[in-house]
C-alpha cells in the first residue's frame, strides 16, 4: 500500500464536564486527526492523544503538529508499506515523540485492515467480541459528590471504578467509597503525586482491597516503585513509566509492577502495544487499556487493542456519551451494562462523521505525493 495523500486536522472539542487529576483540570480538548489515503483510494484514520500542555508527558498538540508535519509525514508519503509493523521500524531513529508516531502509525494500521478486509481487531490478532468497560473519575469537589457519582456508574454496569487521588485527597475518599461500595472493583490513580516519603500513607490503602494503585511515584521511575511494591500488599500498576516493551521488561524484572496499563499513544503505537501485551502475557502480568480522553477515532483504536487475550482487566474505554455531546464517528461508541461490542466493519469499524468533524476542525494541512 502506497501512501499518496495525508490530511492532518487540528481539532478543538469541549467535554461535557471538566476532568481533574493531580496535575490539573481540563475541559477543552485539543487534538490532532490524521487521514491517510493509498493509491487505490482507501483511507485510514489515526488520532493523537497529546494534550495542549505537557501535563501527562513532554508532548503537546503543538509539538506533535511539528513532528508529524516536518518529520513523520515526509517519511511515509509515497512509501510502499507491506505491513504496519514497518512504520515503527521506519520511525525508530527519531527519538521519543511517541504520541505523534502513534497517530501516524494508527492511521496506517486502519488502512491496512481495510485493504485486507479485516477488522482492526482481527489485524492485530484480537479475538474478543466484546470488551469490559471501566470508568475513570476525576477529582470531585467533595467526597459526598464522588460517592454519589460512583453510585450512578455502578448502576450503569461499569465493571471497574478508577478514581484519581493526590496528597490530601486520598485515604479518606477511598475509605468513604469502600464503606459505600464494599464489593465494587476499585482502583486509585495517583498520576505520580507521591514519593517514597509517603510509604506509611500509601500502606493505609492496603486495608481497602484495591485492584491496584496506578503510578504512585515519579513518571520516569521504575527503581523506587520496586522499593514501594515491597512495602505494599496492593499491586502497583505502571502507566507513565512504560514507553516501550523494554521498559516493561525492566520494570517486571525489577519487581516494580504487577500490572501494566497500555496506552497506545504513550508507547508509540499499536505495534509496540502488541509487543508489550505479548511480553506481559508470557510473564503472567495482566494488562489493561488506559484512556486519554480520546474522541471517537482514538477510542476505536483502544477497543480493537483490548480484544487481545491478555487484556484481563477492564479498561478506561467507555462510551462516547461519557465525554462528548456528539462524537466524530458514526455510530458513536456505546457501552451497555459494562460492555462495548467490538464492531464488525473493516478497519476501526466506525465511519468518520465528517459533518461533526468539520465543525470542530480549526486548522487543516494537506500533503500529496
């Protein structure tokens, strides 16, 4: 398949409500969409998960725009690919910028699946016909509001509840949730808000039978997490620390983590995501798919990835209506009783809703081979 045209869009969409974590709050979501077209007129779509500011990692929408326009597109335009795995090999000499790489690679994976009359899930080797859905809940104004909100999502059938914590907003909210919902699968996400000085505080979480605590320590750390895991009964899940299969290998060998959250953008694409999945499955370490407040294109890629067999824990990929008044795909992603049915159409399985897409496009860039 020869990449003949690329349409790059800068998008601006407003979420239904603000999403607050230990590093800040956001409601307006800027992101990039990439559409690639081959010599036969087939198209594939990818979405960048970078935020407007470098809260989560060093990448931003603007740095992704620069890297994609000036480095990645020149590498793929007019190039003939036999398989999407070749894209990550092509990008390997360029350091980091994983979210930018994942957006381009994801579009080519979608294109490849469509050309070969496969769903993206099938192209990746996935077999699940539906995936379990968890929910990620940001920091709320009060514990009472959080407890009530969690209750509404439990009634909707979500299979796992994830809540954000930070110093001063941690033990008491988890205690309140456990008191209200003693049996619900519950996890806490710290987004790197703690240090080893907080071991005694974090040990208090052990009494609440949590599925995991996600990324309690620094975003670039695997050494201190190993020290912390030895002091905790609660499994540590690594997120921000894992950028590649090699990172996963080192963290598992060190004992830094018992669970890994795979985010396609963070690790540089679907090819690397699959490598991490396969390695973790071989080592008996379960994985799950994290979310980055994606719109429909990115959400569809997450669904396809989660069909792989070692995604044993519910991910963050909830339905479109959880975040958006209207999504950029049709049909929108729908979660019913804690599950999303994997689409049967070729590629990502959802059609781009160009009318909606055009309304939220603030800039476009065209490239022709």
